[in-house]
C-alpha cells in the first residue's frame, strides 16, 4: 500500500468495469493514497489542482476498484459543493 497517481475522471461510471467517463469526457489527475489499518483500508483522494483531499475507510476485502470509485465519488461531491458555494 502506498501512493498512486491515477488519471481518472472525477465522475465514475455507473457500474464496475465500465471505466470512468465524465459528463463531457473530462479526465483529471487524482492522487490516491492507501493505508492498511488492520482489516480496513484508508483511501485518500487528492485533487492536485485545488489541493482538496477527502478520505474514506473500507474493508480490505472490498477490492481496490470499489474503494477507488467511492473515494473519487466523494472527491467529486466535495469539489462540486465548493464550486456551488463560491
């Protein structure tokens, strides 16, 4: 477990395995950090443009794709809230 840089959309597709397609094909870089804590994994998703960071905790058995998708969804939600309040 460690740091990974992933080129991904901030709006994941509706189902696993379908990739990450944004509303207009907009793809952005997202930094993902993984830290295993017992049988759980903490995933931090960071937007390098705004330096916004969110984190989630999930079961290590959930799989990396599921944890990535949830972390990116949360990051997208926070960025949208920041844009709408500005």
